[in-house]
C-alpha cells in the first residue's frame, strides 16, 4: 500500500483533478524550485496530450498561472481564481512565490504528447536573453497526483504499514487471517503515518467538505461557465423533491440530485474533494449522503468506516490500473468511483469482507469500456449526469452483493486487470481528448 487514503481524497478545485488540480500542483512545485535564483525573467509552460487538447475547457491554463504564483488547490480562493488568472493573462506577467515578477507564456500542444503519460507538461524558466535557467517536465496521472518526469520510477519512502496489501486477494486474505474488517485493516495502516484519532478527524473533515459541496450545489442555480450554456439542475431537482414530502420514497432521486450537485459545483470551479478524481467527484459523496440520510443508525463512525473501505478499493485501482480518464477512459474515473462507493456502502450496511469485495467488483464490471468524451472539453456533458447514474449503480451493486454470500465468478482483481487492458485497447480519441464520441456528435451551442 504505497498511497494513503488522504491522497485519494484530497481537497481541491474544479473542474478536473488531472487537468486543474495536478497542473496547479506541478506549476507550484516548479515555481518553488526557482526560489534560489534571481535570474528568471520569464516562464514558459507547455501542455501536451490531453492537457493540450482539452486544457481550455478544463481550466488548465488558469491552474498553471495560479500555481506558478504559488497557489495550492486546497487553499486557493475559488471566488477570485478566475479574476486573478485573467489579470495575469492580460498582463502577461505574474509574481513568483518569492515576489519576483516574471513574464509568462502558456502553450497548448493539441496533437503532441510526452512519452510518459497523456497528461504531460513542461515548464521552462528563462533569463532575459532567452537562455534557460531551469526546465522540468511533469505528468498529471489522475486524481491530482503529479509525477516528476525525471523520477517516474522512483517512489518516495513509505512508512512500514502493519497490513500491507496490493491486490484484492491479499486484502481478503488479511481480513480472514486477522479477523479484522477492511476499514479496521485500513485504519491500522493509516496509523503508521498519523495517530488513529487524527485519521478519524481527518476523514470527518473530508466528509464535511464533501457534504458542504452537496449543499452548495443544491442551492446554486444559473448557467455553468464554458460556453455550452448548460443549466444547473440539482437545485430544481431538490425543490421538486422537497415539495413531494416524505423523502424516503424518493431516496434514489435524492441520490441522483446529490451527485449532480457536486459535479455542477465542480464544473463551476468550486471546492470539491477528489474521489478519486474531480470528474467522478459526485458519486462517493452522494452515496455517503444517501447512507447518512436514509439508513437508520448512520453516524460518524459509519462515515469513517465507509471512507476507509472506499479508500482501500481506490488504492487497488490506483496501484494496479489507473484512475486517469486520459489513460484508460472514464471507466478509470467513474468506474473506480462507483466501485469505491459500492464497497463503502456494503461495509456500513453490514457486509462481510467478501461481500464488500463483490460490491466493488459489480460496480466496476458494469462500467467497463466507459469512454471519456467530454463535449467541448468541459466536465459537463456527459459528466454531470454520468455521476448521478453511477451513484445509483453503486447503491444497486452494494445491495446485490449483500443479497449473496460473497461468492462470485469474477474477482475484483480480474475486473481491475480487465479495465486496464480495455483502456490500453481504447482509441486515444475516447480518452479525454474531445475528439470522439459525444464530443464530436453533439453540436456545441
């Protein structure tokens, strides 16, 4: 287990973890490397592959500009981000984290890629005479994770965890040999990095941000930015559902509204939690809100168990396949999130480790082959509705698994392997390039 649950669930800014959060982090990382020199007159940022193809729709240039000024996705003021980026862009100048002014140029290469990953970027610091001070390339590999191109094969030193696992089979074996639940195993492992109480409080904070995002989306109306003129609908859904009275008969419709609310906030550049990505950020919070609102006895302990379980499943996808739409299509984002949410719900509804694994497998199996084809390169169509549909699918997967005894023909490991192979076979035009699928068959207006 090389990744923490807090890496999977990180607080950031919309609309995309790979195209907004990751590039902002990479740009800030590069900018801080310049702290020891006063020779920088300008910085050139080049975006390749999917970042170049759909960067404008995903807010990548804005993220890069703010990152070069030292902003962080978790703390950047989302209310002033657009204004700040526009000011920098208009002036062609920014202030590096040291306070030193520098010129800036962002170039989008729509048909060129770097060798390591579809989401590549190169930053170059230049002197007044145009000679290079420093050059670095980075890859945004999904979920806001950033890899330095010079160290793609190097892992940071990880703490020794009590119950290491890298496959679903190993996770189930640990549960059987120790007698511990999946969240108990995860809590023990997370406690290698921080006290158990901090793990709990940290996860409850993550949930509070997720829940606030749902509430914000359920109250906001208007047109989403980007030019497609997509109307926010979650608030209207919520009004109609409240007027219907008792929410219980409409639980699945509320679930859909919760998911759409988050992804409308994400599309508007609001504060969201990667779960495991921004494009799929509405699924897990929606299912968790469904649990807290509609399951008797739900409480903070259940929320923590839910997130730890979902995190365990997310780690398996991150380590053995991909959570990047640019690498394996939307099956890596919405599919992974659906599996994670299904597993979390199965756990808090009383499922055994085998039933939890089965729920995750069902959630992913029925998202295999899902393409990433955003219209206009925006995380709006089909992304917002797709999150609502996947949230319903996650609840269904959990309940299907709980009706069985955990035994099933296709293991989670096999479906993760299949997802990775399917992504490798998928044409590039269906992997977040906006050059295939709905992206070319829907007229922008």
